[in-house]
């Protein structure tokens, strides 16, 4: 049975996860155990539940209790569902809620790189992509365009940050992913791991020695990792040197590069696993 609780005290400690904790604080709240994340919007929450994530509580606008949030509230059993009018929730959280609904959920222990890549033939590797909007957009493209998994270096924005999840439309819960261990050195150890798993690596970079993205040999590779670099600077020199291919997207009208999220969509469309 739903446990609906009217918000009367902005300072109530049970609201801290929505109102006063940063993304990093939520990530580290139970260290060394996994932390918490805040899913935003019914679609994202639904996909998180479908993936087996455990809800802790909800924050729901009044008018959605008996409408678009009703099914999710029922699905979550007797967890606390804190509610108020839209203006109150906006004041509490400091931002406008997408479709009037947030859900605090428990993170899980991340799988290993080997576990994520066990059945994969096409994977994306993100190097220090720090903007959560870009991370979310890359996941959405990976889900839509036949990528089997996503690996991230520790310098990347976390895929379970609120904005990344929202931009991805919840596809972070549909595409297998993990983060390279911080104790391992990137790119040396990470590339060695990918090589051991049988992957050829393709660095997306604008270099004179690049092959075109439609190169026949590149597309024929059985297992391929598409490596994408940070906003602005792109991939590190050592990373590019360690990759089996350097790949460029042909440009017109004097355009020198694409945003990493846009480049990922082009690369995934051309190189994704369509079998």
C-alpha cells in the first residue's frame, strides 16, 4: 500500500537526498558500499526498476499521484512517497522537476570489464568525458545504434548522475556498462585488458594518419572498441598511439570536428553491431 507523506518541513532529514546532497555526496554516502542515485521522470524511473534497481523513496508532485506516477508508486510498494505542490518541490530541490517525479534508488556494485564485455562485439570506451549531458547522449546513441556495452575511465561523469540519466532517457539501465578500476593505469592497463578480451581498438581522432570511418578492414573486425575522448581536447596522445586504428569522420564546409556526443552517434551508426 502506498505510503503518501505530505511535506510540511523543508528541513526534514529524509529529504536531504533530494534537497541538500550533491551528486558526489550521494555517490559516496555509504562508502565503501555503493551509494545512492536520484532518477528523474517516469520513463527513467521505470527503466531503472525494470533493470532491478531498488527504490528508497519518491518525491512526487501532487497532481501526478493519481495520474502518471500512480503505476510506479504501486510498483514500489510501501516506500515513502513525499508530496507537495509543484512550486514547493521546485523550491525544495532547486530545479524544475521533469514530469514532477524523482526517485531515490540504491546503486549496485559495478561489474568487471570482463563481465560487461563477455558477449559483446561492439563497445564504446569513453575517456574523461566529464559533461553528464554528453555521457547521457552517448548512452542513448549506444542503445539505439547497436553498441553492446559502454566502458568509462574514472575521469568520466558518472552515468547515474541525474542529468546523464535524464538525457539518456533511461538507456543507462539498458546498455551494460562499467568503469575501469581507479587502481589500474589508463590507457596502458585498460588497453591491455581490451586486447586480452580480443578487441581491436579504434581511436576517434582527426589525424593525418587516420582511416576513414567506412574503412573495409575496420568494419570487418569481429570485436571492436570505439574510443572517444574528452570534450575539447579529445583523446590523449598515448591513447591514440595505443589504439589499433585511428579513425576520422569526413567533414564538409570547413568544419574541423563534431561534439563528442554527435561524433559517437555517427561512429555507432557506421560501426555498430547489426548482426
